[in-house]
């Protein structure tokens, strides 16, 4: 069983409230637009961290993080990317791949809009944790916490971090 802290779109902002909510997690996943590499370093010093780069990320972050991560967590096939869209509106760059080989959990960021929805057609759960940083149009900063237990994804929590 693993407790996951999922965030995205920090845009170089990482404060104590974010770190406080990630301390109870076994792993941290970042769905891109990390910003400054120090954000990634702080997350890695707290817990094992998986991350993908986003459209604003520097060459340094792009050398450290891939565009896509496809991995198994417990018995759940996970695909994480920054610009992925959501059910019925997947990004053109992933549309064919997700339809031919759908994961059980698809994670994207980019929109700054918190969204968790089930894709009945592909039998997958989509998560976008919204934006944890202060840059962008979102009003409230958010992240997600959830548990992966074998093949089950459960105990999902939306964490509101306050106004941007």
C-alpha cells in the first residue's frame, strides 16, 4: 500500500503548507511545470519523487524528468504527462497511445483546473491535481492525496492550500 501526494504547476513555488501535506505520503508525483529545479530537489529530499516536465520547464529539468512517465505502482498501471487533456478531450499527442494501451490511472497537469473523472470508454481514472503554485488564473491552490492498495485507488483527498 502506498500513499501518494500528487501536485502540478508549482511554477517555482513550494511553501511549508505544501510540504506539510506531503509529509504523510510515501511518494510524491509532480505532473509538470515544476519551475525552478530547487522545487524538485526539495520534494526529493522529503520523499521519493516521480516527475515529468511541463511546457515552462527549463533544459535542466527536462534533462532530469521525462515528458511521459509510464510505470506500475503496486498493481496499477500509471501514465503521467503534463499536457494530456481529459476523457473525451485527450491531447492530440497522446490520443492514439491512450486508446490503444490505456493505463488504469492517467495523470496530467497544465490546465490549473482540479479534475478527477472516470473514463468509462477506456476504463481509466483521470486525475489533474490543479495548481499548487501561485502563477496562473486559478483562485485556490490545490493538490491531491490518495492511496494505491494493490489494484485499488482509494482514499482520495483534495487538499486546498489557500488563495493564490
